[in-house]
């Protein structure tokens, strides 16, 4: 994946130059993305859904979005599943270096994957977003019910007036905690049901769209 950074246990930095044509949700016409590139350091990537070297991050060239691609993010129940396989999670701790004079917020997030749910089984996808040291946490949950055997997509979006902005002039890590859960319910335990945010060909991506605004000038 050109321009992407494989996120392992060590801190890494990148300046991405490829991917994306998607734009962030409409902002006031006077607000534009900063001209300089974003520099992101992946401080930590932890969780059962993203073992070391199985998550990749890349930034859009216009600074309005970034993606996370997973290769082993799957929750399952039933035949062939281990006791702990019903729940998988991944927490990204990102250090986002924004151009001087700007701040950012995550305006929306698009999640994609594939699910196979037998009749009576169910699954959920959940995500939480917060800045280090901030009491404000945004959470969204999307349910799925069987029978289901298809790609899935879920979008978390926030109105402009309700966006939670990174504090100006202070470096605060940005945390994204995602979770997949699968439940057997009344499905036949001899069958297998799963929900995945992964792909054998690397095409399944989670896209986070950024909103930008200028910080107040210091007097």
C-alpha cells in the first residue's frame, strides 16, 4: 500500500502522498485545509483485532482524510471459534502534528467490512473517539442481524457545531477505539457467524474524514 505506514509496537512517522478522493463533510466556505501535509506518529496500536504489523495508516494528499487498513480484524462465534473470538478490538493512539495555526476534528468515519451471520446470530461495530486528557468522548454503535451474508458499511458523522476540536497550541494524542462483537443468539452452534473489518487483498479500509479551522490568533 503506497504511502502507508505499517503500525507496529514502535513509534513511527510518515508523510503520506497517495490515496483518496473523498472529501470531509462541508465546512464553512472560508475554512480550507491547511496547505502543509499532516505528520502522524503512531504511538501505539493495541488490541486483539490488530496484532503487530496488521494495521496500516495513510493520510490523504489534501489533508481531509486518513485511512486505517486491517488484515486480521475478525470476530466470530460458533463452529471453529475460540472462546475469546466473539469480541475483537483495536485502539489507535495517534500523535497528529498539524500545520501551525490550525486545529482539526474528526467530522466523520466510514467503516467497511464483510459479515456472515446465520439466522438468529447478530453482530455490532462500535467506535469511540477522544483526545488525551479530554472528558469529551464520542461513541457510535452499529448493529447487524442475521441472516446476513454481504459487505457492510457504517458511517459515524457529527454536525459542524458539535465537533470536538483538538486544543490549539497543545499537543494531545488522538485515540480511536474500535470494537467488533459477534453473538450466537439462537443460531445453530454448529454453524459459524462472523463480522470482519479485514481483507485478504487489503481492500477493506476505515476512512476518517477531518475538518479544519484556524486557531484564534494569540495577542
